[in-house]
């Protein structure tokens, strides 16, 4: 069923309104009164006050006890052979299978090259390093992201400058970028956080105007698309993570993707002790011309990637379908405001499904109590990130020996840095509003999505009582 094909049943609607009593006032605030289908009944019976089950968190029966889709998923019959073969071959360090996985990932994204590395964090570190970003440079980052986005900047000796997010999309707000650009700004590091693409047209236009590089953190955005281009392939380079929870899991792994051969050759060399690779990093037999580290992938990890990659397309389609279905349902519940996508987003990856919880519309119920109640109903959920720009790891970098040699004391004035890097919108998401469901939940059925919506409605119905419980 498509959410926009819900038939409006005016008769049912009139009956519901008649029977709602005091809930009629609440209903008038709702964006739509249409009863979509049979499957919406659970949700509406609570919202209209018809049903009054006790919340599980208050000793009632949980709405759901059924398990959710486990992650990672693989089929022992078809997906283990490649991995077992690679182990039995005894060739475990990177070789042919790694090359094959890299070619397959580049082809999937429609870009020229992909380099698999040990993890997404090191993909970011290596990419920034080979973009020659280091001491004295500033990189624009969003605060609403995983810590590795920002650590990668600091580990290269550059300073992360935070651009606050748009709460409606959860992404770096393009309107706030230009105010943060200084003569030291070298790059923008947009993160397609939660797997929802950033407003790349705006970001690329600003980068072009100010001559900045763009490195996309697409670690949560496998197969997401903006204007029919895959996330990670729009900027100068993109980074992915294949960590176990990610939408394409290989245990630990990451990738750098780009159309720039020279850059990719340098990344390869850097990922392999600086040994010559391709044409850009010196000829084989001449010794190592450049400094390198070692963050290589393995054959068996690449074999897992090749085994699971064929599922990614259909899984992504399912996540998109279920996300749209769930969004259309829960946005009818007062106080539940799901994510918005930018107009040019064709597809998201939905590593996470986010919505904003509005406490005042839930009779003052705190988000923590809401989450606890939702979990008790059998719906796993989380409050997501905590404010990154305030975390002490940044201070610890500023206090490090290397930073003190690279920057003046005035440049490392942490109080001043904190003052210049306030992100009130991200703080509201972190501290009050954001609620996440994980991607594996979106691989279920429509009836699984109905359970989520009904459980939220059940809490809405009982919010007053739950809130008073203390
Ligand atoms: C997971 C993630 C990373 C880091 O990837 P790892 O493979 O865990 O090192 C970086 N950025 C974002 C946004 C991520 O979600």
C-alpha cells in the first residue's frame, strides 16, 4: 500500500469524531483525519480514545513481543562459500578478492575508483590526508554526526569548525555554511547523517564559490541518491563504512571513492606503507617515495562484501518503502515530526529512521520516559547522538604536543573555540527531540511498521497518566 493512496473514509471519520469526546479537540490539530486502511485502526483506536490498554511500562501487556529482523543478515547456503573459500586458500592479506570488491563497489556507485580500507574512520583520515589537509587548515563539519567525522579532521592536525544543522532534515544547514568560512577554510565535510542525503547542490555551489574541497561522509548512506547521483560520488571524494551495523556490513571495513585517479593512487599508497601504486606515487622498484600507514582490508572481509552486496539494492528499496509508509502514519500523531528530505533526494539509505518528539504535545512527557515506554511495548528505539562539539576529545587534541607546535595559544583558546562553535539546533535534537529506529527494523513488513505506529499512539493516549507516574 502506498501512503499517498489512502482512501478517505468520511463515514468512519464522522463516527470517530462523534465518539471522541474530549479527544475531538486533539484531533483537530492533526494534519489529516483520514482513516487510511484497516492497518491504521490500531493507531487510530488509541488516538481517538476508543482503546485504552494499559502501557507495558505501567504493568500492562506489551503491544509486541515478536522479535525484529536481526543484523547482519546472510544466507548460509549461498553467502558463506566465498568466505570459506577465501579462508581455505590461505591468501588472507589483500589480493584478488579485495580488487574485485573494490571494482564492484565503484560500479555500484557509478564512480571510477574505490579503495577498501580497515574502517570508515580510517577512510576519512586517509582521504583528508591525501587532500593535503593539515596544520592551519579548517574543515567545516556538522555537529550532528558520529565522532569519527570530527576525529579524522583533528588527527590530521586540522581544526573542525561546526556548522549547525537544520532540525527538519537533521543535516548540515547550507544557510549557515558561508558565515563559518575563513581564509583558513580548506574543505567542507558534509555527512549524510542517518543515511539521509545533504542538500548537495547548495553545498557544491558554496564550495565552488569559495574554492573548497568537498569530502562526503557517506558512512551511513549506502545507495542514497541526490539528483540521481549516489551519495559519496558528488564531492571530490566520499567515504563509506562497512562496520557491522552499517547497511553493507563486513565486520570492520571502509571505502574511499573518487573519480580522481591521482588522488586514489595516493590513497592506495598511503594505505599500504606508502608503497608505490599506480602512476601518482612513484614507480615500483624505486623504493617508497611517500610516507604511508597501513590500513589495508583483508581477503575474507572483501569476500563477505562481495557476498552481501547483491542484497543491498533490494534491502535499500525495502527500507525506503517502509520508511515512507511509517512516516505517513506517525506524522498524523500529534507531537511526532518525522524527517524531511530535500527536494532533489531520490532515495535515502535509512541507516536510521529519525523523528522529532515534541514534549509539549505529549502532555509534557519527557523524551526519556517516552523511549522507555516505547521499548517496553516491544519497539527498540534510541535518543541518538549527544552534542559532539562540546565533547572533551576536541579539548584533548588542543592540549596535545602536536597541536601546541602547530598553532599559537590564541588559536587554541578552547573557551573562544566553544563560543564560536555553538550549535543550538543540534543540541535540541540531541538533548530533547531526536528519536531513532535502526535500519534492520525497516527490513520488516508493513505490519511491523503498524506496530511501531500503534505503540506510539498508545503512549500518546496514556501520556498524561505516564507523566504523572513520576
Ligand atoms: C560509522 C561511521 C563512521 C566510522 O566508520 P567505522 O567503520 O565505524 O570506523 C564515520 N562516520 C559516520 C557518519 C559513521 O556513521
